[in-house]
C-alpha cells in the first residue's frame, strides 16, 4: 500500500521513523501507539472438536455476537513490553491513555509514533503535552504506512493467539482474555522486534519487454 501514498514527504517521514527505531535519542523512550478496533466478542454455538483420523481441529461457523471492543496499546521499541487498555477510541479515551503513559514514564523524553487519526492531534494533545512539560514528541506515520508502526506487528501476534480462534461469552470475557495476553507477554515473552528496514527504497526495476 505504501506505493500508493499521496504524502509528498513519504520517504523523509519513513526514514525519520526508521532512524528513531534504530538510533533512539539517548535516555528517551520510543513507543509505538495504535488502536486495535473491532475486536468481536463472539461465542461459538458448538464446541470445537477433533475431526477425522488426521486429528484436525474443527470449528463450526455458527456463533453469537456480544458486541465489540477496542484495545489501545503502546509497544516499547527498546524492551518489547506492551502497555494496553480496553477503551473507546475517542478524544477522552486517548487523553486518559496518554496520562497513564505519562505516569508510567514519569521522567525524560517520550517519542510517540502513531498515525494521523483526528484524535491523535489538536488542542487536547497539545494541552496534554503542556501539562507534562513538553517532553512528549509525536511522530506521525505517512498515509498508507501502518506497516511502519511496530505495534501493528504485535497486534498480528495477538490476533493469531487470542482473537482468531477465541470464543467469548461477553465483551468483558473478551477484554479479560486480551489483557491476560498482555500480562503474559510482558512477563514471559516480551522482546524487541528486529527492525531491518532503514528507509532506503530500491529503485523500481524496468518491466521486461
């Protein structure tokens, strides 16, 4: 999708984010923040069971809906730890999340890498930063560049581990499972991702005749 970005500063922005990942400012924290929206609390009407001689796990596709939830999460580029809250993606929800991040990282500069969603900028964000001495630095990914945000990699892990085959009796059940995975990740599995891309784009090869 990045091939279709209309952002005229696409390449400089991508290189700046890569440099932030690979060469973070001394003493600073770099956090990748985004929202995992539309997480469905759905319960299977029939239990999963093993089918056939090959022992294939079989799931029926009938289910009951119990609403949806959103996870707001911050992935620490240096440690691989995740801070998350199940909360609505509103100005108030984002503001509360940022204040909790400020409490978690009480001193020093904090760099937030996130997208251009309307609740990620504006007077509420400026007021938050002013209240914390201007030590938060917001870095915005170009349009069509969600792959530049490392928390998206972690979201894909959570999707496979928790959501894809999960059966949840309620929205609260879904949120409990998500937060349990966050806790397990931080306690047992957390690690930084090996970011290899450095923002250098190879020239497009000519099409074969």
